[in-house]
C-alpha cells in the first residue's frame, strides 16, 4: 500500500470508529428532539409532504415501510394514507418512543420491528408501496451503506416508491464557508481527504454527505430511478447557528430523493457499485 493509500485507510478506520452504532443511537432516545435531525418535524418548506403527494399508491392495501423510523414522526404525520405500516429501527428505546407517540388507529395497523435495516429485506420481504429512509444511510463505511441501499431497494415493490433523505455536502460546504463558522476551528478539523469523500463530522459523529450528482449516479445502480431530488430545508439551529446575516441559501438543507423502483421485468440483483464517486 502506498503512503497516501495507507493514510487514507487509517483515516477511514477513524471515521468508522466514530460511527453511530445501535447503543449510541439508543442513548439519544430521550433527547431525540434536541439532538437528532428529525426532518419530518423540522421540514421548513414542506418537502416531505410535497414528495409524498407525488407518490402513486394503490387504492387499497397500500403499505408503508419506514426504515430507521426514529421516534416515528413520519408514521405519525403520514400513516393515515396507508392500510398497513411496518416501522423498523434497531434502537429499542427509540422504537418504544415511536410507538408511544401514535394514535390508536395508527397503532392498530403498524408492526414495530426491532432489527438492523440490512436484514429488513430478508425478514419482511418485498412489500412496500412506499419505503421511507430518512437520514439513516449516513455511515462512513461504504460497505455498510451498500448493504442498506440494497435492503431499501429490495423492500420496495417493483414500480413502488421510496423517499430517501440524506445530508447534503453542498449545504455543509455552504455552512462551513460562513464567516461565523470559519472562526470556529473545531468544525474545520476533518482531514481534507475525508471531506473530499463527503465524510464530515455532524453532531459528534462522522457522517456521509452526498452531492446531488452523486445521488443521481448511485440510485440507479440499485434499480431506483430518481423522480425528484429536492432540497428539504432545516432551521439554522440544526447546525447550531442563528440565522446568519448573509448566506448562499435561506437555510441549510438535506437532499430529499423521491425514487421509483424499476418495473418487475427489469429488477435484477442490485449491482456492486464501483465507487461512491467524487464529490462535486
Ligand atoms: C437520524 S435518525 C433518523 C430517524 C428518522 N428516520 C427521522 O427522520 O427522524 C436515524 C435512525 O435510524 C436508526 N438506525 C440507524 N442505522 C440503523 C440500522 N442499520 N438499522 C436500523 N436502524 C438504524 C437509528 O436508531 C435512528 O433512530
């Protein structure tokens, strides 16, 4: 291994070590609202609602699968439109909070499954008219992300839809260029080699950030055709900031992707992808 490659390998190991595992997530259960970006709750431009409106659901028996459901805000907001719901999360205390926040009619039609998303496809099958996966595929570990993308695609019915939200590298750069942030050396301490791959520290953990172009390239490799990739704006407080006097966008944002799984005749085993691609 060359010197540069071995430094990069070491950096990746460090990034993976700071990854959020199940125990770390579960410790956030009681403080979820204060510490975790719950995009459905904070969505400044109602992007979730706009994208859900574009989903064509069967008249009857429509099924929602929420992968990494957190405290169940999406299920609570949109569950009424579905006949059946499966909500999955690997963190037991978070899942318990999700259940405790639902109305009786939603509880009646929802199965709450404590499991790793990577196993979801094998355990629940290809069942979803709409799969949602909001700010979950953020691990710095590319192999783990590959397993989650594969599982998400496999859970979604052919011609079915998926709504995916991921952190935006363009937004992170916009925020990091603000003078107020430039003064704060802590935010800029991530090695450039990791930043170039979209790996940035967010709320104390390394998280994969995606560019719009990278998403447009990655999604089809899993048989997911992008129908719309749009900004879901979050309040400045999510970045630990007050509204700055001048910035390139009104708010920081995540990428919200509405995708459709290719038709049954074209569904193949998801291909191994070549690389995460360069960040624009
Ligand atoms: C950032 S939170 C997002 C929660 C929710 N989707 C939302 O938008 O508020 C990530 C959630 O995914 C769960 N999670 C992360 N990786 C997971 C995995 N591999 N399997 C199952 N759940 C996972 C965490 O426990 C946490 O509840």
